[in-house]
C-alpha cells in the first residue's frame, strides 16, 4: 500500500505538466488565426494594441496578408472602402417665393484614401473611426447634414427656376440646369460650411463623391388643389388653341368660297361665250340654208312647228287655205319634192 501511494504521488506532477502542455498548445493553436490580418481590396483595416492604434492598412500596396500580435493584445477593425449611398427621407421645405415642396436627395460618399507621407494618426480612416466609428452612424450624420443644407439652399431659389428646363426634351435636373447648379452648391457646402474651420475630409475622414436632387414633389395636402389649377390652366390653353383654330378655319373656308365663286363666275362667263358663239354659228348656217331654198325652209319650219303643237289627243281645226292642210292632202310641192329627191353631189378624190 505504501509503495502504491508513493507511485501515485509521483505521477501527479507529471499529469499536471501534461495538462499544462496540452492547454498551452491549444491556446497557441487558437491564437494563431488571430495573428493573421487579411486585407481585402474593398476594405481598410486598423490594428489596435490595448486600445492604441499601431498599424493602418489603407493603401493599395497594403492589400494581402499581414501579421499582428494575438488577441487580446492586438485587435483589428475593418471599414468598407467602397462607395456608400445615403438617401434620407424627403423633407418639406419652402422656396424663396414661399411655395412648399417635398425635396428628396441622395449623397454618394466613401472613406477617403490617405496620401503619401501622412502620419498614422492623421489618416482619413483613423479620423473616421474616432469621429463616427461605423458606417451606419456616418449615414445618419450625413443625412441630417444634407437635409439641413438642402433646406437652406432651396429657400434661396424660386420654384419656377427649379422646374425650368433648357428645352422640351431635357429634364429639369439634366445637364447644366437649375437642379444641377443647386446640387453643386449643396455639395460644396456639404464638404465645408462657411462657419466651419476645416473641411469634412479633415473632420470625419470622408470624401463626398456626389450629391443630387433626385425628386421634387408636392405635399400630399396640396396635390389635389395644384392638379385642379393645372387642369383649369390647360383647359384655358386648349380653348385658346381651339378658338384660334376655328378662326383659321373660317378664314380658310371664306377664301375657298371666294375662289370657288370666282372660278364658277369665270366658267359661266366662258360657257355663255361658247353658247353665244354656237348659237351664232347655228343661226348663220340656218340663214344660209334658207337662202338656198326659201320654200323648202318654210316647209321644214312649218313641219317642226306642227310637231311641237300636235300631241296624242290634240284636235286640230284647219281652214281650207291653210298651207298645212295642203301639205297633208296634196303632199310636197314639186320644187320641194325635187329638192328632197335631188342626189348629193359626188365627191371625187
């Protein structure tokens, strides 16, 4: 018994050393991953040693694998270096002519890159970390700052100037329009206000890439009244165009009627001239025919008159000395018969 107790007592220190070695090995294995710092191209990395910044990876040459002391001696913080968009909700503001509108805008920003020769504590990502700490906080702060500046700048412009465009095909905010100029002034003041001694880059380590007014709208309470006013104005414009069109139509119709009257008058005049010339020719021919054989011409005229007078149920009373009665009872006179039977002269080629 005594020997077994002695052997157990001797083995206890050996077991303790084994557990210590195993625990130390586990700690070493667990600490190895915390010693590695992989810097991606989409991020900045800050390394802190017991709360003090000792290393910053914020340049293109810093991308890749780096080493640090294990946690908790040194820790790392990552910040997104890509472009961020902040679009605060629309705010109702007043223009210079006291028209209230709802303005919606957005801002594109990112954590700035550091230039060569800048000290560790002056780098933009360090300023961003100390002043804001996170992307969400920066988005809220920038949104509040943007709304305040937009309210001030819109209050210096008339609504008609905001909505004007260079031509009918251009949007109000396109090109060098009034909204583009307003966005430029908002961006300049967002980067540094007149009362601020330092720009936003030196205060928060941020770079403002772009600022735009993306929408102008009317408050919900005023939309219906404005739409009704716009409708009445458009109706007035339509009535003006309609009355002008009717006046133009009457003028064109009167000109066409006048031209038609002139054409008809000329046509009737030409027809009368042609009819008169035809009647003159007919009368000349008839006179020439009468001159060749007056008796036969009188006979034909008498027959034509009789044809016009007699009808189906006409009763004609003639005297014994009537030429018509002689014509009906005796026939044609000898001279007239000879004229009728005389053959036409032959035409030789």
